[in-house]
């Protein structure tokens, strides 16, 4: 696991580290610089979240990105959502993180905001089906998952509009087209994204 500081942090924000764990060794076959790209996407989500990030991270914090495979996300999707199939991205806020996640508010050291897990095969398949570059789809899914960790949701129309605007702003920082704009391929995240709610 590598752990780099958020390049978008400033003195106004606590330092938010972004740890990337590659569980599926085939990720670099889809995206050769996947770890760096995932970190940049997470940093962009933190940067656009502004006050949300400050409120959730009154001290140094960490976000964990897990680059996994369909089998792993199928297991978590089944165990936490009751849906026995893989999905593209799952976000677990630290208070509801899977056992062993650690780093919750009661521990010393950085506050673990949570884990974002991504499935390589599903991401690659969806990118092909939606006519997107895998790198752009990865950025969108990481941004979406990190925004969930920072308290955003899309259960109501109003929440969805706010989250979509934040996603578009973060993706714009990365040079990725707004997936919700007319004429852009289907976004494809809301059905496959889950924030464990307590």
C-alpha cells in the first residue's frame, strides 16, 4: 500500500492522505498508471467538497481506495446489500467500514474517512458499453465513491443534483467531460454505488 498526501490540500484543509491498495494485479493492464489516476480523482473530490471535507476531517484524515476485482465486490455487495452480483464501486464510510477497517474517530492518528472499492472487470465492461475511456470511468467512480465518504448521497432528487454538480466539478479538474451533460454517455454509477448506512 502506498500513502501520498492529497495534492489539493491547503492550509485551510487538514491533510487528507489517499492510500491505494491494488488487490487485483490485472488493474495495470486496463490502466497502466491506475494508482496515480485514482489518487488524483480522490483528491479532486476532496477539493470540490470544501466545507464538507473540513467538517468531517477536523484532524488529519485518510481515504482508502481499494482496486479489486468482480469477485471481491460481488462478496461485499452480497454481504452488505443482499445483491449477489458484482458492482462497479462500493463506498464504506469509516463508521460502517467492514471489520478490520479500523481508524475510526475513537482511535489516535489520522481519521479514516472510509474505503472505496472498485471492480476492474465491471469498470472495463461498463466503459466499453458506454463508449467511455476506462480512465474517465475510473475517475468518475472514484469521485462518486469519495463524495459518499464525505457525506454526499443521492437518495433524493435534491441530493442527487448536488452530488452530480460536485462530481462534474471534480471531473472538470481532471479534464473529464461532465457525465451528466447532454450528449455524454450514460453515467452508470447510481445503481452500482452503495454507501453503507447505519
